[in-house]
C-alpha cells in the first residue's frame, strides 16, 4: 500500500519544486488558454470554422506528437524536455498574440501544442518513474497544484482581458520563457537523472499492453467533452454573461472546485476502486454537459461547470493512476504519451465541435447530443476495459498514497 494519501513525507524537496513548477506552468497556460477562442474570433476576426481549426490543431499537436517525442525523452533525458517544452510554449503564445492571419495562428497553435507535448513527456515521465510508494500520492498532489494554477491563471486573464484580449497571451508567453530559464538552472539529480531506455523497446512494451490500449480508446470520447472547458464553455459563458470577462469564470470554477475535490479522490477510490470511480464520473460528467442545453442562465451554467469539474477531476486522477500502474517504471514517458495521444484525438474532435455547438442556432440540442453521446461511448469502452482487467489486473485496485 505504501504511505497513506494524507502523508506528504514521501515527497522530496526536488519533487516539491517540480510540483511548484507545474502549478506556475498551469497558471500561465490558463491565463491565456480560456481566451484563445475568443481572441481568435474577435481580435483576429477569424470564422468559427477557423477558430475550431486552431483549437483542433493545438490538441492534435499537444496530444498526438508525444508518441514520437516521449520515446526520445525516455532515451535522451526527461528534464531537458521540460526546459525545451517551456520555451516552445512561450513562443507559441507570443506568436498567437500577434498572428497576422488565420494561417499564422494555426502555425503558432501547432508550436504551442508541440511545446505542451515536449514538456509533458518530461514532467510526466519524471512523475511516473517514481517508486510505487510515492507515485500515486505525487499524482494527486500534482493534480492539486495544476488546479491551483487553474484558479490563479483565469482570474489574472479575466482582469487583463478587460484592457486587451491579447495581453494575457503576451504575458503568458513571457512567463513561460522565464520558467524555462529557472528550470534550466535546476541541478537536482532526482530530476535530471534517468534510466536510458531503448526507443524500439519502449514501443514494444506499450503496444503489447492490450488492456492499456483499450483504456486509451475508451477515454477518447471523454476528452472531447473535456475540451469544452476551453472551447464551448467559455464561449457559452460569454454569451450568457454579456462580456468577454466571463470566459475565464469557467476555469476559475474548474480550478477552485477541482483543488477541493481532489481531497476526496483518494478515499473515494478506496471505496469504489479506481475503475468504479471512473465509471461514476463519466456518467455524471456526460449528464452535466447534456443539461447545459436544457437549463438557461449564467449561474446555472457555472453550477453545471462545477458538476462537470467533479467528474473531470476524478477521471484525470484515476486515469493517470491507472497509466502509472500499467507502466510500473517501464517506458513511462511513452505510456503517458500514448495516453495523451488518445486525449489529443478526442480533444481535437471536441475542440472542432465546441465553437459550432456554442454558436449554433440549435445549440441546446448540440449540448445534449455531445454529453449523452460521448459519455455513453466512453462508458461502453470502460466496460470492455474492466472485462480485460478482471482477467489480468495491472495492479492492486486500492490506490497507494
């Protein structure tokens, strides 16, 4: 079992610095990301189709390229990937702030996504490679740091957007460059040392894990719903609230509630099991998304965002714990890369659909179809995964601390 989830003594100072970096990184990211669709539509004057393409390209670059990037990180170094990814993300946001055309915005969106891919290959490789007695606990604390960033970032972005919609993107880009400089100075061997792994061997290990592949496929429709936190939800909040400042409120609710919900995740997992909590969360999240099309009003929207957040946070933490258990110290960055690739395909689909759903004449029907359809598809996939793991479970079901 390892340490209980309430015991933080398993985490070393170097790992706490990594958690701090994760929180600041997410604050910088979400200072700009919730406003990206609105910035493209208003400041850059792009059509809904082009805005959807920018979001789709970001998700594809962020979640599909890791399948190539991560084995290289496993082979050549995880911390250099962290530094390089931060630089690329900074350049991506700076470019999007001043993109001269829709084509230029799409190019910088790909750069932003590639930076996310490179960064996460390094960061999640380090997290997943930790010994079992601290890995699950680190995943939960890391998620809490990310959610704190989801609170601070959108609040800052909403304030800056009142002055200029491009300003959050500029400051986010500069902050990413500053974080890259700080990360380059890190000398802790716990973060910089790594076990070299053969690229071909990493692929063989991951693609030979049939249950893990089914898990990735099962969650793809869910990631299409997750993408609405950056696509349809901010646009819907802007429409219902009457100003761009409300776009960031979605991520503020998501981050604040997500941080609190994570305290309940470990005990819930002990009660339901990781897979049981995933099934419950998918059902709740799909229902919350569908109800957006039925219940009017800004306050109602934010309440449904909160309900969706409860489900989304549990899915994120539970699925990452399962990925870590499947990897069990082998080809860790590559395992997380393939997991992120399923996220990328689902997120790209959701990113393309979101602006159309929020701006369509029959948006109520669109929200309902999105929530029910994607939620049901992921539940069916998890049922197949559960059948496979009952015959050959990846690890003990109760989460370690």
